[in-house]
C-alpha cells in the first residue's frame, strides 16, 4: 500500500504581533505572515504515519498574552478550530486553584 502525501493548512492567529515569527523573512519558509504580523498561515504536505499528520508550535519570549486561535484544514477541508489563551504562570495558578 502506497502512502500518499496529504496537504494541510494551519491558520494561526495571535492577539497581537509577537516579537518574532519563525520563517518571517525566509522566502522559502512553509509559512506566510500577514502584514499586521498577527497571523501565520502554514501550508505543507506530509505523509501520514499510522493515519496521523502533525505539526508543532512553542511559546517563546516575546509572544503576546491573550487569546489564540488555530484553524486546521486538511486536503482543503476545514477540520476545526483550536482556541486557547496564553496566560502568565501566576494567572494559571490562580485559575486552577479555585
């Protein structure tokens, strides 16, 4: 059985522009940054492993606090949205100790 590549697109929106974006000034990067610098659109092709494809992001110094949103599309089909909020460790501790 041949493994076919699958195209996917992530639209990752931040509440404000971060200090830096990976690939921001790289014309060969898999992602494009919007003019206001609040959204990164990544388009790639992956070969599924055990029926799964994936990507990863991390939080770094200079990333803004607030509400984030990631829209996921696979093979031009909208799969869903992941909404989450980036808070300080102190705010997280207060929220989870209630």
